[in-house]
């Protein structure tokens, strides 16, 4: 049985800002395609929540955070009761290691 992938308010905010940025740089169709591809890539966590690596920051790793890289983006998530909870979504060029 497949689990669920849930998104925190912060992660949803990151996706909204990413969509707005992509619309400003390209167009709405491209933005939605990129977001759809990103969400599809993260969806593997529904079935395999431990597929991502332990977060490289020892403090965040100690709190249970994991990462899943999808192209130019990284999802930072927790596994709670067997379900993946996406905490944040960052572009790999940002300082995503500290989650600030």
C-alpha cells in the first residue's frame, strides 16, 4: 500500500515562489511543466520514503531530515510514521544546507 507525500506550508510557499519566478523568466506553461515534473519526481517518496539521503548537515540529520535531489532542486523532508513530509524545496544553487 502506498503512503502519502505531504507538504508543509513552507514547502508550498517555496513552490509558489518558484512558479512565480519561472513565469517571470519564461512563461506560465513552462513554469507549470517544471513544477509538475518536480512534483512527479518527489512522488517516489510516497512509496519509498527512505529513498533519499540523510541530510548532510549533522544537526538536521540528527533531527531526522533527509534530502531528495530532483534535477536542479532539492527537497528536504522528514519521515513521520512511515510518511514523507516535505519541509522545504530549494534550488541547488541556494544555501539549502542550512534551510534558511
